[in-house]
């Protein structure tokens, strides 16, 4: 078994144990009995009233946590190949990897995205015995990454890149791989597969430095360095401690009103609404709102009511330029049990837009965060790697485990049709441009009906609780209760199992 150390990390590439997953899918993790039937046990009324797990549940959670920590604590080392003649798209930017400068731009674009994965040994989740989200929290982690990208665009300078971004690992660019083992004159072959480690110049055997592309500084690097305190503060918001506004503790707590609890699996639509609630609840992020589309429809008037601060003035001031930035999340389904190939071109065109902040979905039973594509393959960040918890409350905590240096790709054909697409608009003008650009991208579909639509006017205000949960604007948008209950009866719709 070719395992790699956490320093060379990245993903779990092994085959999922289908039998175990099928068993787990039948009932929540903490209700499964591995030690025989429990019908004869008398529940403790005081524990049930307090919502506390009993001793058997605690033991179950510990055993499942131990198993998942082992399962997701190692990875199979495999290289991702990139076509030197085809552009790679990453969240609205294109890179043709036929030069060192372009590879450097791609490296900074990819590694600067926040990577949020399974963690272990964090404080116990309230009302449960879980101290890890290994094996069940992948969609929450994908949702965190989607929100994190929106916050990066919202708070950081335009085209910001992490100054300490690691070198790419486990990648292969053919244009930089001549057949001979070394170049003439003893100059080393440029390497873009160096393992994770400190950003120090690499030396060849002759004492020469590695290729310039690993040392080159962008003109914006000084500006990017000045933005590091904001970057670091943003990461703390996703820390695995109860007070963190977007940490797993808060997200699980917010999911309880949707009938979810620690150990359950979450669909991309439910996570979209949890993200909306988290942003609405926190006082850490200013001038930002989250809108979740209803019935694959973005109602423009609802977005305006959520973002136009002049409407809250008495009387309303039409001349006011006050406008909240907005993250728009659109839960969609791109086919029946499998992805409809007619939608592939449309998804590509959406990922080409600068206003797109990514897609959360994945492949069946496996949640991923999609950030781009090359040819017929999606580029993604994978939360399925279990890392030790990082105490983000400590000064100068390490940021390395929150950024990924190993890009991964998968064919469009393996993408599960249930997903949530994210967009960001900084102001009213950007929102209008977003509506226009996304509508053009949606029209590229070969299907008669687009993936989703923008319409004038307002939608019905249906929240997960059946009433408004957002006092600063319209309620959450989701399928009306009749349609929601219908979708829950379909085994592989929004609530299909991700693992």
C-alpha cells in the first residue's frame, strides 16, 4: 500500500466500502447497533429528555470515529495529469499550462483557495458523543469551502493570492517533462510535484536553485502580504471550536431546525440554507447576505429586498447607493439518477464566470467542491482527508493544512446530478451583470429547459421551518412543503447519501 504522510497529503483515493455505506445509509450512525439488538433495553428518561447519548451510543460513536479516522487518515499517492494544449479554468480565470508563468499563475489560483476537510479530536458536538466529522460531514465541509470562497472575494483584494502558497504536488505537466533524465549542462528538470513543505528554494545537486517559476514574486505580492491578517481571521471563522461562526459546531447546531443532527448526512440544498442562517446569525461579517433560490428560480425582487438597504429607511430613499453584497446559492438537479450530458457545456460556461464561486456536489456517496475544469474533467477540492484539529484561537497557528497543493480531477460523467451552484455580487451593478452573464451561460444548454432561471418579482417565502428565519429580508427560499416532502421520498434526490 503506497501511503503518504500528512506532509505529502492529500486525498482518500481508495474504493469506498459499499457494504458498510449501505448499512450506514439505512439509519443514522448513532442509532446503528453493532452489538446485537437493543429492543429490550429500557431508555433512561432523564437522558432522553436532556438529549444525551447513552453509553452504547457513546461507544458506537467512538468506534465509528476510530474507524473513520483510520479510513480517512491516509491517501493513495497518484498524479493528476494536465493537458498542456488545453486551458484550465479555475473560477472564472483560464490558464494555458504551456509556460512556467502560466503554471505559476495556476498554482497561486488553486492553492490560495481554502481547503476545509474532516477533522478529529475537536470539542464534543453538543448533544452527541462525536469529536470528529469523519465519515459524515463531507457536505458540511464542502459548504464551508463554498462560503469561504465567497468571503475571500468579499474581503480580500481582487485576484488575491496567498503569499505562502505551497508548491504543487502530485501533478504532471507534460510540457516540462523531457525524455532525458536531465537537461543539457546539468540544469535540473523543472519540478512542479515537490511535496508539501516550507516555501524555501530548492537546490539541485550542482547547488543551483530550482526554476525561476518557483521563486518569482507577483507584482501584487506586497499587497497580498498586507492582507494576511484578514486571511488569517477568515480561517478562524471556520475553526473547529464551538464559538467559530462557520465551524462545524455552529453548522450542526443550525441544522437541527432542519431535522439534522451530528452523524447525519446533509444534502447540498440543506447545506445551502445552513450557510444562509450562519451568515445571517454572525456579527463577524458585515455588509453580506446570502440568498437561496427557490424552485430553481432566482427572484430578482427578493434579492433587491434583501440587499437594497435604502428600502429599510423610512421613508425609502431611491437615491441611496447602500447595497449589501450577496452570495446567491442555487440548488439544482442536473438529471435523474445520473448527470444529463446535455448540461455539461452549461456547467463549463458557469465555471468560466468570474462571479461563480464554485459548485458543491460530488459523485455519488462522495461530496466534493468543484472549482473548475479542463476538457471533460472537473477540477475539485476534496474534504475526505482526516486531519488533526487546529486550534485557530492560538496566535500564529499554522495555515498550511487549510490550503491544498494537490489538484484532483474527475470526469463530468461521474458527477452526481444533485448540487448547489454559488455566485457572488459585490454591489447592485455586479448583481445586474451577474444576472445577464449567468443567463447567457444557461442558454448554452441543449435542453429545452435551463438549469435555473432569473425572473422579475418575488417568490413565496418558504423556509426550512415553514416560516421566515431572516428578519433583515425575505425568508429562505426552498421548495414549497409539498414538493419538499415529495423529494425526500426519492432515494437519490437532494438528500442522497454523500460520504
